C-alpha cells in the first residue's frame, strides 16, 4: 500500500454502482460501468479481474453478463478493495540509512542499528492506524454517505441508464 492508486478510486466508484443502494443495480458489465464514468474499458476490465480474484465481485454469465458483488457491501471494506487492486505492500520501506553514517567508516556499531529504526517505527505506527481506519469503512458505508449527498433523481437516473444499457445488449444479441 505504498501508494493508493487511481485504480482503487475507479474500482470503488464502480463497486458503488453494484452496492444494492438506490443508485445501484445488482449487476453490470464492465463496458457499461466504464462508459458511465468515462474510464477506459480495458483498464476497468483489469481492475475487475483483480476484484474477482480477491472474491469481491463475481462474473455473471448469460445474456446479461457482467459482474455483481460476491458478498454484501457491508462485508467489503475499503481496505479489501485496496489490497485487491494495489496489493498488500508496506506504506514505508526503511532503507536503514542509520547504518551509512560516514563516521562509522563502513562498520556501524551495534547501538546504531539496534532495534527498529525510530523513523521506521513512526511509519509502522501510522500504517497500522491507516489500515485499521480503512478496514472500518465498508462499501455499504460509502454508498450510504454518497446517496445522502446526491439529488434524489440522480440515483434513479443511474439505475435507469444501466438497466437500459443491459436491456439493449440483450436485445442486440
């Protein structure tokens, strides 16, 4: 988690449209979700492959085809999505600079390298707090807060747009 990527943002926005809220549908195609948000379809397809591998979404087959959530939105944390898309990398990688002082002439004393680097310790503490915070927020929480901010008509417009797209795909086959 050295850097939370744009892919995580796109992924979370897409998952909101599958969150079973009043601005969401139960399933949608990657193509439709990409078009809805102005995101390249190929990029989103790669994200959904990662989300499926992490069992956050499942592919649906048949005429409608697409993706749906693999579990209730209340059981999908923001942290789960970050790890699925970006991996579980540390926030900070200590380079053990404390060993390199010119004063040590290439042979640092034991006291200089004993225990965890104090800078690394601060970073580990911050990372632990950040991970805990991200685990505390679920897709359901974000969907609820998002719906509260939206004009009432917007959710219905999104659902109608996605539903029409799925229906047009079915009738075109």
